[in-house]
């Protein structure tokens, strides 16, 4: 497969992520308010934050390992996006906050596509910071469009939550179309079992996954609680949704520049900046009481995502060796599983007091910064 086709594959994957994220991000900013309207509490929202990434992530490692074992990746990517679309239609049928938690968890099962998709990107280029950034930019652009759409549908057209979810499900179904034109690189199927495959992975990769797990204990879907804080301060639902658009906009604008920067100077240096900024956000949340403060927080949080999310995947792929599907599956699965207790703990602390939860986040951020200092990189990115 030539270079042009490999890069085309990344854009096709980005197109699928774009439409899927339009649908997902039409739903995400209204979920906390929908749960509260149906009788849920802070614990329910915390559980949602964890379950969205957690339960589904138990299956991510199998998606990555199977793509290595079969020597095929496209089929698992397709199945993941298909399941995501079907689950959103099921979410439309939910009539209780418990059903929302169940169907949102099922929807995230579709994320089994992530490891084989990331493996395709990693195998398509050595400038992984840049190209993971391009894919993530297309993904987050879908988030911006989705958030703007939900703002228009809810605020201007006065549509209810269920109607918005149905429209989101229909848009998500479009994500399957670009995958028809995806051409995967031929890879040699591995004969290793899952456990043997994990055992053979780089120790530096395993330590890095541990570091990101600690970071995730604080960065567990914090934006959902930030949305609730924004509603308390502004007494509005429209303003939090607008702030969520700002978050996604900052994310989309800066993700490619920081990806390119990590290609030049190394992932670790760039990630340290992101971790330190997140620590600052956690401290700032302790005294946030105005709309101006919220605008700054959501903008900087978007910057943190731009710095950390795609560059973490790029560094993991740098350290993954020849079993990229298994490696990226382990990365996604461990981080996702950590989201479950992280979100539940945060929800319990939120019900005690906001400041208690934000202190917990600050502590997790500080520890992750210290641990990140001991991460060791491969120098592969320096060769290009």
C-alpha cells in the first residue's frame, strides 16, 4: 500500500469518527441534565462518567488482540461503529436514569473499534503525533458540530431530550459509510494468546499505562461535573452547552499543533505541560464562582485534552512494538476500567461537597505529574 492510500485511510477513519462524534456530542452535554430530570443524583452522574469508558473498555483489549490474531483490523472497526449507532437508538427508548446508564454503557462497547483503528493509524505513519492529531481534530470537530446542533435544537427549536437523541442516532449511522472505502494494510497474523501477547509488551509501555491510569483518576470525565457547576453558577442549561462547545473548539484547534510539537521535541515534554495545566484547573475549580472563570476553565481544559489525549496514544504506539493492536487494546482497556472507580468516587465526593471532589482531583493530578517524570521514551520519532 502506497503512502497516499495510507494517509487516505487516516482521513477515512477521521470521517467516521467525525459523524460518530457529532451524534455522541449531541447527547453528551444533555445527559447530566437528563439524568437529574429522571431522578438521578451526583453518584449516578459519576457512575455514568465511569461506565461510559469503563465497562466497554473491558472488551477493548479483545478488539486489539483479535485484530492482531486475525491479521485484520477493518472488520472490528466497522463492528464498533455499527454497535455505537444501534446503542444510540436503544438510548432513545430509555425511560429511567438506570436505563440511561445501561444503554450508555452498551454504546461504549462499540469502542472496541479504538485499538484496531489506532493500530491502522500507527502503521500508516511514523509522524504519529501529527497524524493522531489530525484524526483527533476530525473527531473533535464532530464534537463541535454536535454541540452546536444540540444547542440549536434545544434552545431555538425547543426539542425535547428524546427527539435530540433520535436525531443523534441517525447521524451516527452515517459514520459507517467512509469505512466502505477503507483499505487495510496486510499484516501477519500472530499466534500468541492474549496473555502471552500482553506479557511480551514493552515494560516502558506498561509503566506509561500505569501513569496515565493515575492521571485518569482525576481526569475521569470531569467536564460533566464542570457542566453541573456551570449550571449552578449561571442558572442556565444553554450557557453550559455553549461552554462545552468552547471546550471542543479549543481541543480541535490545538490538537494538531501539539501533535506536531511532540514529533519534534518528544511526547513526554509535551505531556508534562498538559498534566501541569490540568493540576492548575483542579486548583482553580476550588474557587470558581463567575462566568469569566468558567470560560477560562473550559478553554484551558480543551487545551489540556489537545495536549494529552492524542499524544498519550502516540506515545503508547511508539512503545508498542509489532503487536500494536494488543498494545493499544491494553492501553484503552486499563484506562477505561480505571474510569469506573474514578467516576464513582468523584460522584460520592461531589455529593459530599464540590470542594472535596476538586481536592481529590488535585491530589491525583499532582501524583501523576511526579510519576510522568520517570517515563522513558523510545527515540523512534527522532528518526523522521
